[in-house]
C-alpha cells in the first residue's frame, strides 16, 4: 500500500528526514516511536503533502502512485488521513458542515454525487456512537474552544467518517484520559480491516496495549534505526532511547 | 513549495456571475443634469407639485455642493465624477402593469430568472414578497394584495406618491434630509423609483419583504429611494439585493434609504450587495455611494441593519441609527469583502439620544488582492442620554499580503453614565488552517470559502434563512481566487 524509499525532506533549508524507508501493507498496523524532534510529525506531514516541506530525495509510492507533487487534497481523496498532533481551530465553521464538505469533496474526486442528506446524517450518528463523540461537540464550531482531549477525539471521529485507506495518527493518545484512550482504541480497532492500514505515532507503550501493532519502528534523526514487533515497544519503555542513539550513531557513520 | 502570492494571483481571477445585460428597449432621459432633467423625471412620474418643489430645492442644493470640493475624509481617492455625462433616468419601454406578470416583457422575466429572483407564481409561494427595480422603474410588486388585507402597504415609491401622498410627504426626507450630503442631495433631486413600506400599528408583517435592484441600461445612474415606516408595535423584515451588468465604465448608484420605527416597533433591514465590482485591473464597476439611516422615534423601538457587501468598485456607506426613543435599540451587522482593486469604506453611526438606549456593532472586514477595506464608525452619546450602552466589535481578516484593512472607531460621549465597549481583532487565514482542510480533501478555494463563511457567521446568521444561504454562496463565489 505504502512504500517509502530513501526519503529525504527538508524545511526552510534544514534537512529533517534523512533516508527514511518504510513498507506498509494493507491490513497492517505500524507504530512509530522515537525521541522528541526525531522527525515523526515531519514524516506524517510529508506523507500528507504539507506544502512547506520539500522532498529532496527518494520517493513515496502510495497504491502504486508516486505522491511527489500531488496536492494534499488529492492525497486525502486517494485515502490518506492524518490525525493531527495539534488540530487547528476554525471559527464559525460547524463540525457537521465541515465534514459534509469533506465527504462530498472526496466523493466528487471519485466522480460521485454528493451523499444524500439522510445517509450522511445516519453516518454521523453511527460514527458518533462508535467514538462516543457527543452531539454537542459535533454541532459546535470546528475544534473551537475544544479541550486538548476533545480535539483528539474529533480527529478520530473524522477518521471514522472518512474511512481512509491509510490513517496516520500523530500522538493521538497524548492528552487523552484513560477512558478516552480506550474509546479511541476501540474506534480504531473496529475500523481496522484487511484493506486499510494504520501508522500510529506514539511515545507510550500503553496505547499499543489496546491497539496491537504488527510492527514497531524507532525513528531517530530522520531515519528508522530499528524495527521490530510489539515487544520492541516494551523494551523502549524500559530502556529509553539512549542505547539506540549510540547504536544509530555507528549506523549513520557506517 | 507553493508561492503564496502565485496562488493568490491565479485564484483571484474569477468572474462576475451576473454580468450579462438585457436587450430591452428603454426610455432614457437625455444625458446631463439641469432643472429640466428634474422636471422631466417628475413629469414622467406624474408627481404632485410639492414633490417637484422638493426635488428642485434639493437640486439647487446639490449644484451648490457640486461647486465645492468633494468630501475628502474617506480612505480612498474620490474618483472624478462627471455628473453631466450620465443619464438620470431609464425605463423599460414596455411598462408593465403593476399587478400582472403576464404583461411583463419576456426578456425582463428571463433576466430576473437568471438572477434567481422569485418572480413566478410558484416561487412567490416561497413566501417572500418582492418589489423589483429595473434601472429606474419598479417593475412588479408581488403579494401586494395579500399584504393589503393586513393593512400593510408595500409598493414602489412612485406608486406610493400617487396612492399615499400624505405618508410620503410626512416622512420623506425626515431622516435623511436632502441637505445631508452631496449624494443625498443628488438622490433627492433625481430619485426615480424605489420601495415604500408602511406597517400599521400592532401588525407583524408575516413575510419577508424584498426589493431587487438591477442596473441594466448603459451609462445611467440609479438613484432609488426607499422609505419604510413601522407604526407603533409593528414588525417588518426587509431584504435588499442588487446586481449590475459588467461594463467598462463606472456607473453610479446613489440610493437613499430611510427607516422610521415608532414606539415598540422593529425594523430589520438586510442587504446583500453584489453590484459589478470591476475587473481585476480595476476597470469598470459600480460606485455605490449610499445614504441609509433609520430613526427609533418612539421608546422601545428597534432597528437593525445587516449588510453583506461583496460587490461594487467603491462602496461608501454608513447605515446609521438615531436612537431617539428611550430604551430603543440599534444593531449593525456587517460583512464587507473586497478583492482585486475594490475599495470599501463602510461602517455605521449610532446616535444615542434617548436614555437607556442600547447598540451593538459587529463588523467583519475581509480583504484580498490589493483591495482596501475600511471600517469607519461613530458612536455618539448625547448629553441627556443616561445609561446608554454600546458594544462594538471590529474584526479584520486579511488574505494575502498586499491588501489593506483599516478601522476608525470614533466615539463622542457627552454623558458619563455611558458604557462603551470596543473590541478589535486582525487575523490572517492561517496556512495551518488551509492545510488542515486540504488534508480532509477540501481544495484551497473551498477551504478559504469555508473559513470566510465561518468568520462571517455571526453576521450571516442575522439574515433571514433564504437570504443566508444565498449570502453564503455569494461569499464563496466572491472568495474564488483569494487564497492566503
Ligand atoms: N520550520 C522549521 N525550521 C527548522 N526546523 C524545523 C522546522 N520545523 C520543524 N523543525 C525541526 O524538525 C525536527 C523534527 O520535528 P518533528 O515535529 O517532526 O518531531 P517529532 O518527532 O514529531 O517530535 P515530537 O515527539 O516532539 O512530536 C525538530 O527538530 C524541529 O525543530
Ligand atoms: Mg510530533
């Protein structure tokens, strides 16, 4: 589904990603961990096509297509979804109206008519229940005045509404209380299928107890320095990143 | 990396949807302005002597003002207006009978259909009574009979002069005197048609009343006159919409609107203004120099102005409210959008003369391209006006980095018991906001439209339902091509 080959990306002339490789197949869940500033959000932004980032080398192939140069809205329509680490607030735009626009724009991209109002409302209701997102929040302006945790849950609500092929969750767990964490994990687990995939960026092993990953990667200094299965997350929780840092230094200079 | 200005430039280039003109034979007054022009107009409309006299007085006042310099305090360069090179009256030749749509020139009906004006019987059922002003003449007033049953008078200004001369004579010029400013003087001299509304005591007008203005004939000014009187304890909501064809030369629109709310009455006046704004280089477009003022004459009266201004090359207007009656309320809600080389200098003046009067001003300015947008407002509190309150909020939204937004909130308070609050914000559409929406499958243009509509929501929600939807679409259209 997704193949990242030797990806180099920079922002404002500063290289952040330095030879990233990753292969994600349908049905898989990948966790990406790594110290602050290692390039996790950058990876997510570059996948989503944030215009400030420049790809200086390598390629991203999504469903057989090179993403380089594809507009972010088209990537979204092709099925890439990013649950933001810091979701923005947009005043006066109701959540529902925003979602309706998103759903119908993506449909238009695929040559489909706008979703009938009734179907849309049913979908809203169903997904709201799935992630236990209150009516009150759904009707309010997009993230305006939402608490940190509420914003994160709104990201998952949107994820559920848009049913992407590849969902990237950037630290969706930070700021969530224990119940919310379970709800979010339950939502993600019920959306999992053999046709879609997840990349879950997190600092904590706890989320991975609820959403079981097939692979765990450690990103350091703009590249993946170690990959393993879910046991790796436990190991990291115990040992921190220092042992990897020294290992990767050898790796980089090698 | 995308260059922002590049994006802005390519997208700014969207066209005016209503820029067609209609091929209809018109009776046009000879170009130029003198006493005979005024007499010609008055004669065309079979007016009584007193009205001709009133016009002539206004004309002489105008001529005096026209000798002097034009006003210079506005935040744009006053264009050279050659009052002698335009025509002051144009009427479609086949003048229809007022009540019968069957007799309207089919071309005219086709024009209105293109504009989406509810003229047909079916659409009339939608529940909006419409008066349509085409160039200088009122073409049809729908629903008139039904309103009349309630004692509501809704007709063209010309008809009101014939049918209800006492009311017209009593109130015409009582809020905006002919001497108010040069454009009010000109309007008083040459005003052609417009709408007239009278709501009797205690009556709540059961439907939205609406006027649609269209300038069609080439090289004519449109000077309509609107007079709305809400008698004690009555209520009316009135909507005004407008369009003009796309022409290379500038056309002048110099309307005067007067609102009179007696004791316990309420008038809600909404405008969606989308006159032709000119092309990207600033060629053509309407000069929209309008005087609008209302008075809350009795106690506990209320007037609210809501305006969505997206058109015109230059918009220059300050819908104002005189709060004379104690406990009366005035509200001004405005969204003004300018792009390309458009200029808007708009706001309100609120005069708190009665005690315990309240006012609220919400202004949302949006500027894109190299356009200039100015909010200019005055809150005046008279010496004897005790315990008055005003809340003013002026928000500015910039799109791109070549445009300008300015706010001039003036306060004149002569009474120390007044509570005046002012808030102002300036923001830009954030790249993060656009990217967030992009990431959900929404392209730049729609993203900006969504953000702008959200930004303007506080004002848009003041509009009656049917209009709010139109206004949202209009905002989206006018934002086409202005991404930051
Ligand atoms: N505009 C910029 N100019 C220079 N450096 C930048 C810019 N934007 C981001 N960076 C740097 O890129 C690096 C990677 O940032 P990124 O947000 O991807 O980290 P992260 O792995 O997501 O960290 P965290 O765990 O704290 O969320 C950081 O060192 C950050 O300071
Ligand atoms: Mg991050």
